[in-house]
């Protein structure tokens, strides 16, 4: 009897769905049936099969309901693999300046190691005397690999002393389903690890970056110091314009992402806990996903540096013997959950 009720409910539900959803579901089920009948043992999926499901995931919101032969996470992994292969093709080596020989690299490293006070021009002159013709930029590139100095204590002292008045800014990229690159720009406060502001664009310009700073500092409520890297997207006039509104820009040294460690860590958190598990469709979708995750990050997610409290957590801790059932709320479709005790 229950079987007949289930069939009747399925027929009723199918009659209320749009023709487009029914056609896509029919296509998905027929494709899986063709894969299963193609061979007797466990079916081996072809690249064309993976591309088909990537397209279905892009244009059909209910593709998970018709997926039987693999898990939905597998389709997400297929898309990430296709993205890596796409950029391997885009980044293939093109004709250019020939690499220097192994002997010359070893000589540069040896001279730089034995003479740490010599600059790139001094080393280039010594190499010319030895019969090696090489540019100063090449010498500087291989000389930097030798000079591995410990982090400056003065930099750590600066970050510690000015932490309540310090923000950090940085960019990171996100790839969409159609292999389009989007740029996410954000500000994070050092004191409570709070994401103050973020926005998404496909074309970061100096004017757009300056507008983000104005939106993040309404009524003059901004930091005293802003730590950022030397990205050209900020523009050449960013530093004097920021100084005019009371913000001193602190540039990190070249090729030292650890100098802006808090911003780099939050980028890694965004990727590991959110973006690596989703397929971003477009700019609007990415902005919606980040808005929901940033609210979870600021108000609920615990931080070890804050004694397992959230950046904006102002709720009193529940006593050990608190009553009431534990209620969970799904975040990002169940990727994360937020828990609280219901009123007894």
C-alpha cells in the first residue's frame, strides 16, 4: 500500500514541475542508464560524461536529485580538475628568454653566499670578469633565494603595539564554472580578526579599490594603519589619499606574504571551509555565498586566538548545567551548522 502512495505522490509532484526540469531530469537519467549499459562491470566514466554533468550542474538547480552513479562532491571535484587543466593549457610555456645554465646558477649562489654584503650589480661585475654575461635582474632573482633572513623583530613589535588600530587588506581570486576569474577584496581588523568589509569584481581598478575603502570606513570610523601588499590595483595615489583621511598605509616587503599573515590566513580559511566545496556560477552567486559565510565567520565561528570565541560574539556562555534542547541551523545548504540551546 505504501508503494502505491509513493508512486501517486511522485506522479503528482512530476505534474507540478516545469517542462524544462522534466527534460533535464530525463536527459540525466538516460545518460546514467547509457553509462551502466555500456559495460557489465563498474562503469568507467569518460571525459565527455564529466563535461555533461558539469554543464547540468551549471544550468539545472535540481541536478543532485537525479544523480545516482556518483556523489555530488565528485561532480565538484570534476569541475576543479577541469579548471586546473584549463589553466595548465593557458599557462603553457611560450618562446622567450633562454634559461641560464646550471653552472652560472651555482656560481651566483656561491658568490652571494660567500659575500652577503654584495649587491646584485657588484655580483654582475664579478661575473663579467669571469666571462659570464648576465643581467642584474637575473642576479637579483637568484641572489634572493640565498638571503633567507629571519623575520624582523621590529615588524612583530609594530603589529603587537598597534593591533587595536590596525587593519589588513588583500585580494584573492575565485574561478567560476565558466572559467571566469573573479577578484575578492576585503578588509580584516587585527584586534578581533573581524572581516570588516568585502566585495567582488571581475575588473579591479584603483577607483574601485578606493570606493571599497570609503564604504568600509563610514563617518571616518577607520583604522590608523592599513597593512597591504604592493599590488598595482591600488593605484599610485592610494597612499596620499588614504593619508588625507587619517589612514597611514604600511606596505609589506617584497615577496613576504608572511608579513600580512592574518589576511593570508583568512584567505586560506575561506578556501578550505567554503569555496573549495562549492562551484561558483557567477559574480552574484559568489557575493551571496561570501555574504552568508562572512556572517557565520564573524558571529559564530570560534578562533583559537580569541579563546574559542567569535570575532563579534557578544552572547553569554551557557552554564555547564544549562537546560534546553540543542538546535542547529544549516549554513550554505548544510556545509556548516550553527548551534544554540532552545529556550526551556
